[in-house]
């Protein structure tokens, strides 16, 4: 053990960029914890207690802190990833649910589910910059890699709201299917993919025209259509594949981003919601809300490697190098 | 940067400036551009509630039952409406007498064509048959009567309230899953109780249960209120329920007069379900799944109370109008009706599956909650009950079982 650690340490010192060590962080809505998982060994390193109802989580630009939406505390907690202690809180507006960090790393964009608002938070000044009014039950937050667009989804209004980041203004609204959950941009910033949990679809929206270019449907033999409830979306760095978590269908769909065809359905835990890749994109981690665990997927073989039990009602997952 | 200010909570109509400001910056939503806001006005006709004292001192008398649900629907629709150029409003009329027709005529003359109605079946049908109602669309939010869904259908009436058959089927499916198949049916004295009992009997047949005993409740209950009154209830219920063995007592007491007094007081140690005990309903304050937490919280913050099934039916009706108006860009009753009954219509309503309307009788398809006073017990349809079209159609009268939609 000691040997291995020092060997690893040596490796890190020699080649810090090539280091494989990474960590997955999982928020558990019911247990009020963040579970820290060694991404390589797939072992739980620590379970950290945070405020009430942690849901959306995001990494700081330098990967040294984790921003945690503690929804029932009405603020964001900042978890220092070295000490694994909450160092301070950020204002967020009521009931923060999901958040995304802007490309500069200074502004956090937070969906306030109870308040029909997106709150912009300055993580340096620790202050609220502004609020942007959106639809009922704001949820999904996606920021375009080119830094121009923020897309927020509103669950009861059924829209993807395009917010001009420079102006902090809603400039376009695209109707999608029922209960939109997650908005994810493609790496080239040209498309945003929006999942509709109750509609059972993913809408692919062209960013330039703000029009839907494709509505992807899912079909699993022998499964009722109503059980297919898309939530989390992740797109590979090369832009070739999208992974869509299908909720109670307990599957992750693998979608070809050129043809929009579903290549495969991967069987994971029950009520799979959110996803994240390992830094080298060799693995994917999913949160399974009903089976209270996390599935780890081998991206090359497209097979589930392992299931790791985490806290109750696991919600969000992010992986840090 | 011009800050967009939030509209005040509880405002029925949005601030006009806000609508305009948003409209100016709208480009993507649709091919249409709005010269002005499209007004969608909805009437709500109900009876002034009678003085009602809840059975339990734990329950606070409910004010504006139904109306508050409709208002929540209007608030939700208007938030969307800010982006689509639509403004929704509700005009409530609480009748002191019986002149529902006069109320509808008056609202019709003011230009309203969309109505939520919370009235008994007969009064509802009388409204639907008015000449003024021909170009209108009525949502039945209150009447659970099965004949409205099987023989007395009207093309201009949609039902967001579940039928008694749907409630009874939801309970029966759960009891089938539990294999509590021998029922002791206790029926109250009112016509609604008889109708509820009839739905339970039909459900028993459909889902393999047997009513092994049926008794009519004919006593006055409520002596618990007086000192030592509990002893009276205890003895009465004990002797009343001395019957041959059964699995569950199912009770039909819609007026909430005596059913509660059977619980824990039966001769045999058996549970209770139906209008009391394990209750099938479209909505309950205990519900927190599928995003309902936010929905319930929003409602409670606004009203200071829990959402009732009638509120939920009203909310469903207003949201159905809103959803159809958003997708069709119309406020025309006929256009909305056609869209709502089309296969394209889907509504997310905090029940984990999309709701839609049965095209043969205008009944909304929805899961039914089974709850006890503090927690949710289950949600029907139960797993394993299959249907060739939608499992939600295992609840209530299916296409082949009604005379409706055949003309």
C-alpha cells in the first residue's frame, strides 16, 4: 500500500499531466452528503456531510473546490477538495437546484427551482450579481464552450431559454417536450441537447437558428414508453457520441451524434439521472436514485464495470482530475 | 444592463411592460410574431360552499377549494405566457343559488368560452346543453359520476376530475397485488355513497376480488365529540362489524360522516380502505414524488394550506388550456379542444408519466394515488396490469365499455 502510494506519488511528480488519479463526487439528496470515490480503484474514500438536500454540483475552474447546491439551505456550499471541508457559502437565491460555472470560472449560474429565476453568482466576491427571470421550475443549466450562451430549461413551462451571457438576458425560447431537465452543449457550441423527462425525448437545438433540428426518441423492447425518462446528457470531447440517462428505464442510451441513431442501451441501476466522464474519457459514472448506487461504465467496451453503493437518493455526479 | 424584475407572486396577470419587453426580444419561439398579447380568459363556476366542519380538529377548514388550484395554474401559465405572448386570467363565480346557467350566460356575454365547472352532474349537463355552451369548452373539475363518462357524454365537456370507477379500480388493483381479495363493503346513506359502492363492486369484479359481506351504515356517528363519546363509537362499530371473515373493510362514505369511526374499531383486526383509511385520490398533501415537492411548496407558500384533489383537478384543467394554447398559439375553444384530444397532447403533472385525454369521453388519463393520512402508500396502475394502448386505461371505463364517442 505504502509502496504503491509512493510509486504513484513519484509518477505524479515525474509526469503531473499524465496522472491517472481522479475522483468522483456524488451528492445524495436524502442523506445530505457528498460521497468521495476513488475513480480508479472505485472505492469510497470518504463521505462528507453537507447542508440539507444537496443536488446539483459543479467543480471550480481550478478543480480545487466543489460548488454544492444545498437546496433546502437556500445557498451554495463551497467544499474544499483538499481538506474536504465546507469553507464558505455563496448566495444563490431560494431553492438552488442545478448550477453551471461560466467559462471564465468567475460566475456561477444557478437555477432556483422555487422562484422561476436563474441567479448569477460571483464566486470571487461571493455575491449575487443579478437574477434572470425564466419559466416555471427552472432546472437544466448548460453553458456553451465558446462562452456565449447559457441555456436554462424550465420544467413546467417546457422551454429551453437561451440567455445571452454577455447581457444576462433571455433572447430566445424554444418549446420542447414535457418536463425538460438537462441542457448540454456539443463541444463545438453549435448544438444544445435538451432532455424531456416526461415527454421521453431529447431535442437537438441548433444554436445559430434556435430551432429544433431533431427530436430523438427512445425505444427499448418490452419496456413501456412511459418508463423511458431522459434526464442526464453527456457528450464526448470529440463530439461523436452522446450518452443519455433514461431514469426509471435503468438504461443509458448511447447516441451517434451524426445520425442521431441510438447505438446501444446500457443497463445500469434504477432511476439513473446524472452522468459524468472520467478526465481521460475512459469511464463514465452514473447516479442511480432508486438503487442508491453509482454505475461505472467502461467507455471502450461500453459495458458496466462496477456498481458502487453511495448515499440515499444519489443525485449529481462530477469527476475531478 | 436592464434588470428584468420578477413579477410579484400571486399576480394573476403579468405586468404588461414585462410582456412587451420580452416580446421585443423574442425571435425563436415560433414563426408567429405577436402584435399584442393574446388573452386567454377562463371562467370558474362553483357553488358557494356550505358551512362545513371537518371531522377532525386536526383539519383546517378549506377555503377556496378548487379556485386556489386554478389560480396556481394561471400563475404557471402566465410565467410561460411571458415568453409566448399569452396572458391567462380566471373569473370565478361562486353561486349562492342554483342559477348556474345565468352565470355561464353572463361570462359568455363577456366573451369567455373556457369554463371550469365544479357542480353536481345534473347541473353540469344543464350547462353543457345551453346554446351558449355550443362554442365553449367546459372542464368538469368536480363531478366524479360515472354516467358522465359512459352515457351522458358531451362533446364540449372534458373531465379532469377522476371518475369513481377510476378511484375504485386504483384501490382494487392495489388490493389485488396485496391479495386482499375478500372485501367487507359498508355503504353510507347518500346517493354518492351508493354510486361509490357501485364503482367498488364493478372494480371487485374486474380485478378478482369478492364482496363477501355488504352492510348499510344507518347510524349517527360523531359522538366522539362529547365527553366519553368514544366509548359509544367503540361499541357501535364493534358490534356492527361482527361478520364472517374478510381481508379488508371497504367503505363508501363520501360525506366523511362515519367511515373514520370504523378504523381500529372493527370486530376483527382488519384494515380499512375506500373513502377513509387507505384512500384512492387524484392528489394528496402527502405526495412528494416526481417533482411534486416543488409544486406542493409553491402552492403552500401561496395559500397557507395543502392542495386538495379538487384544486389539482382545477390546476390540471388550467394547465391543459395553457399547454394547448402554447402549442397551438390559439385561445379558440374548438382549436384547444381538438388539440387536447389529439395524440400530440401531453401534460406533465407531477405523476411521473404524461397525462392525456381519452378521446372517446374526454376523461383525463392519470395515475391515482393511494394514501393514508400521513404518507403515500402506492400509486395505481399497479405493475402487471397491462393494456394494449395505455396502462392508464386500466383505470375507469375503457373505450369499449362506454356509449360515448360512437356518434
